[in-house]
C-alpha cells in the first residue's frame, strides 16, 4: 500500500492506493475492499481522519488473491487558538481612507497559527467599517474598536478617524515639521532655487485671484513648438532626508490645454537619495478628461501607476486646485506597508498602503512641470501656474 505511513490532523484526508506484488517484483492491480480502524474511508481509498487522536490502520483486502495490506495513520491533536492579537493595534485614517488590519493567531505554547477562520467586526460602523479580510475604511470622524474573533478568542485594535483640519492644508498630519513654504514672491531664496529655466520660460507673475498667497504666482510657459519630454524649468528644494513627507500645492492649468499623446502632464516630483523619483501628474488623453495620478519610479522596484481608487474627481482646466500629497515610507517589506495618498480640493483621490519605497530617504523636491513623454510639440501656448508650495515632514 502507498503511502505506508502518514500523519494527519482531524478532518484532513489522504488517498491510498493498493496493488499486488508478484514473486518477481511486478505490480498487479486488482479489486480491493477498504477498511479503517478509525476515521472513515471511501470505496476508492480516500481516508478522512476523525476527531480521535492516536494511531489507526487502513486495510486493503483482496478476495481474489486472499491477501491484505495495511498502512498506518497517525492522527495528531489539532493546535487550537489560544490568543488573538490585532496589528496594528492603533491606526489613524482620513475620511474615506483605508488600512488593512491583520489577526495574529497563537496556540497555547505561543507559536503562531495560520489559516484559521477569523471574523471581523467594528464597534461603530458609522465611524469605520471593516470587511471580511480586515480592511478598515474610515467613514466619519471618531473612534471605533476593530475586533477579530477566532475560535472564541478575540483581539482588537483602535481606529481613529480624523476630520480635515481647518488650516490652509487640511490633510497635513499633526506633528510634521515645516521644511519649506514658498508663496512665490521670488524665484530664488529661503532654500529654493530655480533650475533649468529654458529661455526664461519660468517667471514671476501676478493673479489677484490666487487662493492662498495673492497676488504673487510662478508661471510656467509652454510656447508653440515646445517639445515633449521636457519642462520650462523647475523650482527645487533640498530636503533633510525625509521618510514621511507632506506636500501642499495650489496649481492651475491653462484653458485650453494641449495634452501630450503619452497622456502624461507632470506637476511635481520627489527624489530619493539613491536615485529614481516619484511624481504626481495630470493624466489623460490630449483632449481630456484629466485626473491626478502618481507614478513611483524607483531603481529595482516595480513601477506601476497609482490610479484614483477612492474618488475620481476630474481636473478642471483654468481653475485653481489645491493638491495635497502624503508619502510615508514602508516599515515592512513582506508585504510592504508604505503609504501614498493624494487629495484634490479636499477630496481624497488615491489611498495606497502597500507601496515599497527605496532605502534612501527623500532628499529633493522639484516643482517640475515636464510635458509628457518624448515626442510631439505644442501647437498652442499653454501655461501652468503655482500660487504656493508647502512641504513638511519628518
């Protein structure tokens, strides 16, 4: 019989096969009758372990040959859940933001268990809801306890949902230190530098309707014939090696706007010390509609578009928009738990909590309005305007 011995947990199954063996070692197939001293076995040899623990025998009998063969089955005691812990034990989310909670199951010896059934509940679904996988989604400001139950044992975590702030950057995390704040009354100074200014296409301008720090704005011009794959210039600021960063920008694209055939119209970049970048851009076909997307481009890491996954809010051409962007480096790699979130005019657009960042921290910020990918040329005069840039982090 095969297998000759096996070990199973209660409820697990094992298929057995039986054959005759001639004096010269050849296998002979023939009908057999199966029986077992514990558990159950089907007529075709599939054994299912019962709840009793111990050693049992499985027998295949052949009336044609007048012989029988026996295999040994050891039924092991099932490891039971003795404790449940929820990770993270606390988390803070913006309204409509999400975060995956995980249940850590352990037996009486403190060893981890996998594959156990877990039921998730929220103490207040009006504040936060949780699905069957432990993914928590924020609904309204307040606190809620997220509980995981497995085999009558439970653990819990606390979720806090914060309302948008009252300041100029309502989704800026509390406790972040201001790194740079530029109202664009000058092109250089206070840690900011204008670089790669092509033919003077980046200039200071005025707009009494600028929403945060009027009338001064910075203007990026794309003249007729401007080639794709470049930008008019960039306002740049060094960062003190940040692993958590918030950027707030007031930005306006001209109306009309000639989109690039690549669908990409870049707005701002962050650069880690080890190379690569991550940028936020206006994405859409040349005639629109446009939405905000984020693309990480880090060496030796996956580079896939982060598309709106909470709300799809189109960009309105010729209108000032407040963009808020939050990046928090991952603290685990399997799976990664890095955060990228972005808001448009106070509405959460994208919320990702599984991003892998590089080892090097974020060291440079650029207000770099690169038009598209390579190729194509402007057939009209287009503009980007920026009223203000605010950077904080730690």
